[in-house]
C-alpha cells in the first residue's frame, strides 16, 4: 500500500468520525482535528478495523502521532 492511499483512507476516516468537512494534510498537526481522547480512540479503532492491525498499549499515545504524516508512516510500517 502506498502512503498517498493511506492518506486518502485517513481522510475518509476523519470525515466519518470527526467532521465530514475535514480535509487533512500530511504536514498538519493531528491536534487540529482530534479534540479529545474519545476522538483519538475513534480514529484508532477505525484504522485498526480498516487495515486489520492492532495498536499496542505503548503505541496508543497521542504523542506518538504529532502530525498526520506520523500516523501515515505508522500505518505504512504496520502494513508492510
């Protein structure tokens, strides 16, 4: 899977779970979109389901995902 495909998928996940008018960009901070821990978990669960991956407890730290790019890279690495 290519990183641009992951970004497209993430855009859809954010639209479905956060706000349908969102258009996320790689260099933007995730905190612009994720206002609280509930929103973060919604995104994580949707990513796990879509990509059939699992986040470990240590990976479930919002500080691990400061930008959209960091989340895209993480998913890319998990799905190789």
